[in-house]
């Protein structure tokens, strides 16, 4: 009896040791290689692995572009590996970071996901590649990528990412309904949004809700930005500016002219069913709007009311463990993806915004009649904002969604929102402090 | 005492290796990690700060409260309904195997698929359930999109899904009861209620104990049904968040594995404590 117990203990201990040894193997070769020489030409067969989260049309367009690239560069083979949706991709990156050899060469990601990876020098600084004349453009300016988008792909001031599938928030509205209720001007400020929403709600005998916001995190973050407050751990959630932003939405819900998407996540469904006259959501969702609306009514797209709009969507990041050849090949691939011709195809097929400035202003893009965004895009992205990357900013930003949901559901039931705001403050601060 | 046969180790080896590697080692690792902070790639010791964090995090308490309420309400209710249905099928219904198969169907269907169907049934605007409630002039709450209803919705869904497994196991137990007991009871003129409480229930105690333990443990680990019912979220405003949801979110999304592991250790302790209590209780009932 005693012997067996001892044996079992020994077995546990031995296996535990084997386990820890196996786990600690991977972490040793994360040496920084920023001074590595960039090869000017890819002479050997090189494979680039690209983790992405692109479903449907987005995925098939990416596949087409990749095939085109491989034809032009026969030595480079790009393996596209779809990891599911954004949450899955984030979880996969998070758990693979501890064994860097299993990481891909490049991945789609939000900078906030990779804050820890950057801290641990696991990412490649893209600046030398951008400035390289052979694989890059020679300078950031020559790349033609919009500066705000490039800045949005920086982590602590270092250019780790190259923007790729970017979208902005826009206002989608039911143009027929506007006519029916005598609304002449599409709202451009938050005050006008409120007025128009109230009018529609009243004139439709409370049948049609005026407006709603898909992303409550974005609503809050941009609301604060418009009040002149940047998103950081200094934000006082129960402060005056914060309360002003919250109450604007909460009042609308109490009176009935605003609504939220709830567990459906997007308002494109209620919008297509004419239950809501306008909504603010991502430009990448226009495909779904178009499909849902069909021939029932005419919809149109306008810049998001208020000064700023959110730029969202992922960038492409490169991991440090790859060989010099792989990195150079991967960068050539990225350069191809953000080139004018690729971005034109990409934007037209998916509804993402072109990251390349020359595409935004080009006639080929603006004259695209199949979707409404291209004609309005230039006006829509005058003032872009993105969630600043710092420790836990991503967690706090995501937490905002559930905090706002709680506040707005209290408003829906006609309750006072102050206790929910105070509870929200606790959660918001806890999210920053983990 | 006779010593064990040496050969037994050989036969046990695969299981022992599996269990140590995949069950015991992760538990130890989780315990160690609960005292570390930072991302997975760069863990360092922090003492009890993870525990301090979760104990002061309102979200954690909400998760624990929801999980405990769910387990304490859904398990007994589901078990009571299961016993009733099983007894009804066993004693009153003719084509037993047909009904048994019907009741077992939910068990072999994926929770995600059922959850999606229930999401439509529960929908506040166009759901079937509210259609019926309105037809009967009963209040029709917003089951999915009202944070204060989330837990109720999850409990109803949980009761429904656990019926399948319970009924099948209980039917097996009912069949194993020696029919002579009932024959003799009939001879002495026992009523139906007496037969149920004096013969059936005592005979079912071991099975009920087993189901109670399994159901409680499963209830504490609830995740999939919440995910499916609320479209990938823990309910509107995280109102239906559960312990496992909290752990997953902290580990994979927020990237603070230490906090997640501290919550894991607490959940582990709670489950162990409840199971221990249950065994004590069942021993008392069973070993009168």
C-alpha cells in the first residue's frame, strides 16, 4: 500500500518535470533580430504562413489575390490558414505565443492583441522593411498608405503592423423613409441625429425607431473623443463628460427614439425590416445591408455624425522567429496586398476601405456603383480615431460593451441609470488594472 | 493485508500515465500559475495578487453567483421533473421504447444547434414562446435581451437539456427494480402513492445520487449553452456570465492567465466542496 503510494507520487513528480521541461523549450530562441540583413531577392523556395480570420467573400478574395501574387513570384508559396472569427484568432495567437516556433510568419491582428508580444520582442519592426528599396517602398510616404492607418498599427511608437483590412463607422439610412417623413438633411452632428430620430419616431406613430449604434464600445469611445477626452486609464467613467455621453443614448432609449442591437449584435437586420430608420455601424457590413434590403427600399451611406469616426479592422503583423528569407518574402506579399491594384479589388469586393490613399481618390473606386460607400468615403474619413494601444486598453474597450448594455437596459426599463454608471465605473477601472 | 500483484501496474500504466499527464498535471500547473502574473510567454511570481484581483472584481462575483444559482435551481428541478416523467413513462405509457427514444433525442443533438433554435423560440419580438404567452394573456418578458431575465432563460434551457440523460438513466434503474416487490405490495393492497414512496424511491436512491453528482458538476461547468443561447456572448451586459466564461475570457481574450487560473482554483474548490457535501448527504439518506 505504502509502496504504491510512493510510486504514484514519483510518477506524478516525474511527469510534472517532463511537462515543464517540454514547455520551457520553446521560449528560448526569441532573440531579437532587428539588425538582420534584409535579402534583396528571394532565390530559394520560401513558404510564408498567413493566419487570417476572413470568412465568405473576404476569404475568397484574399485567396484570389494570393494566387495572383504566387504567379508573379513563383519562388514564394503563401499558405493561408483561416482560424475562425476574430475572437478565435486572438485566442489562438495568445496561446501559441508560448511556443514561438508554431507561430505563423504573419498574422492579421489588432495591435491591442499583440501588446504582450511586442513587450517580449516577438514581433518584427517593419520600418527597415518599409525603408528598404528592394522589398519595401523606400519610405513610408512612398507606400501611399494613409498616415492615420499606419499610426494605428504602431505599438508603443514602433511600426509593427501594416494596415490591411480596414473599415470605418458610417451612418446607413433609409432614404425612402427620410422622404416619407419629410427629412431633408442627413444628420451630420449628434444633435441633428437626435432631432431626426425623434421626428421619425413621432411621425411614424412610434412604429419606427430613429437610430441605433451597433458597437457600444465605439459609441462611448468616440463620444468621449468628441468631448475632447482620449481613451485611457485616466477616463473617469462617472465624470461629467462620460455621463453626458452615456445620457445622450440613455435618454433616447427611455423616450423610444434610439435602440440597441442586443444579442443580434448588428442592426442591419432590424434596418432591413424597416424597424429602425438609421444605424451607425461598420462600413464592412454594407454587403449584409445590401443583401437584407434587396428591392424593398433605397438605402444610402453618409459620414458618421460628429467629428470623429472609428477606424477599425486588423493589420498584418510579422513574428520574429521566421528566417530572413521568409520575412523578406512575407513583406513582399504584404506590399502586394496593399498595392493600388490589390486594394482596389479588395475594397470593391468586400466593403473594406482602401488603405491606399490613391485608391480612395481614384475614379475607378469612386465610380463603383454596386455599393454606396465609395462615393462617400473621402468625406467620411476626414477625422479618424482608433483605440490607443496600451496595457489592458483592449480589455477595457471590450468591457465597455457590456457596461453600456447594462446601463442602456436599465434605461429601457425606465430606471435611473446612475447606479448602473457607478457599477460600470467599478468594472471599467477593474479592467484597466488587471 | 495481501500485497497487490505487480502485474497490475502494467495494466494500469496507460491509465495512470494518461490521468497524471492530462488531469493531475494540469491541476498542479493551474495551481502554480494562479500565483503568477503577466502573459503566458513571460510569467512571473506575484503571490496572492491574482486572488486579490478576482475577489475585488464584481464580474467574478457575478459569475460565481450565477453559476451557483444555476446549479442549485436547475439541477433539483430537472431531477424532479425527470423522475416524474420517467415514472410516468414506466408505469402508465404503452410504447415505452418510442418515448424513451424521443426523450433521448436532445442528448445526441449538439447543444449549439439546440441553443440556436431556442434563441428563436425565446426571442422577445417574434419568438414562439412569447407568441403562446401572449395568446394566453400572460406577461411576455424579453427572455434574451433583458439582463434580468438571462439567468432564468439559462435555467429553463438547462432543465430542458438535462432531462434527456436523466430520464434514460432513471428508466434503466426503474427496470432493475424487482417486480416481485410490486406484486407483493399489490397483494397487501398498497396504493399507488405508497408503492412509489415505499418501493420505487428507495430503490432509486443510488441512481439519483449518481445523477445529482454528475448534474451538479456539469452545472458548475456550464458554458456551451450560454454561448449558444446568447449568440457567442455571456448574455446582454454579461448578465449570464458563468465561472467558465470568466475563466475563458481572462485566459484567452484578456491575456491574463494568472487571473484565470486563480478563478479556476476557486471553482475547483467550490465543486470539490459541493461534491463532498453531497456524498455526505447521500450516505445519510442511503445508509439509514
